[in-house]
């Protein structure tokens, strides 16, 4: 399977990066993506993996924003000591 | 090519009580409780901004300087904390992830590797190999942080 590298791939001046190394890293990246986004059994192109990776990172950033807002509301509305106790209890058990 | 494998500690980093996860959780929780008790900035927007910053800070501190992305994130956080009264017109400090500084027109021809470089902290100064490695680690850490925040949400909601 040809791996046409995206145009802006930069080569390190210190070492020649082989296609095989890139493919290896791309498949490791594919393994980190959730199954809903990209099936791990498929051999997809590097470009597709990168695209899904970008989409996934953007959605994670949005989730952090969203959860921050919700936590902000929640903390404002609950009594602090019981909230703290509940959080710690649930995370440790 | 150096490989920063996760078996520096013998434990599986996916286990619930991996040291880095505990560090992340304790840092985030301490920050959260501190924010809750703050009375000076009690605006909703201010609080959620602080929580968001605490999320990225706990990610970066739990990994420290072991990774390029976490070092870059730590630099951004430290440069921002030196500005007590940031001037919104001159945003010279680096923006935290997730907040685009400028509205860019969508470029469909934009290379995916370039797009990735902008999403991963420190990405613009990495070569291909490093970018891919760092991205995988960044995603793992980011999703752990998200799960942590979700767990906190659930525990307080009852």
C-alpha cells in the first residue's frame, strides 16, 4: 500500500525516516483512536488516520471546554464539603 | 529513534491507579476545590475558565517534561500566569488548546499534518516521527483527563 505522505511532512535532518517507520507510527496512532471513529482492523491511508486524529483531538478539546462549564455550574450549586467527600469517595473506590 | 515507552514504570498505564493518573487526579481536584472556595472571581465564565486551565495544567504536570507536548503546555501555562492583567487586544501569550486565537477561513487544501501540528502543543517544532508519537501520547492523556472530569460530574450529581 503506497503511503503518499502529506505535503508538509518534514524530514528530520538527523536521520532518514523510512516509509516503514511512518507507517508503524501511523498504525500506533490508529490504535489510540476510538473504535467508533476508525476500525482498527482496517488498513486505512495515513491521510485518513491523520484526519480522524485531528477530528478526535478537536472533539476532546470541546469536551474539556464543555465539562469545565458544567463543573463550574455544579460546584457553584452544591455545598462544598459534601461534594468533596462524594468526589473523593467515588474516585478511590 | 528514542522510544519513550510507557513501561518506564512496570505498571500498565491503562490501569486505574497508575501513578500518573493519580497525580493528574490529585492536582485537578486540589485546583477544583481551591476554585470553589474563591470568592474574588465568582463569575461563571471566570470559574469555568479557571477549571479549564486546571484541566490542562493537571495533564501537563502529571507528565512533566517527559514529553515535548507537556513541556510546551507547561511553558504556555507559565507564560500566561505571569500576566496578571492580560490585555485582550494584544494576545501575545500562547493560547491554550481548544481556543482558536483567530478565526481562520476553512482551507480544504490544508494539509492534515499541518492541522495536526497546530492541535498538539509544541507540534510546530516537531518532525514527522516525533509528531506522531507525541500525538498518540497527547490523545491518551487528554482522554484520561476527560474521563476524570466526567467521573467527577457523575459523583457530584447524585
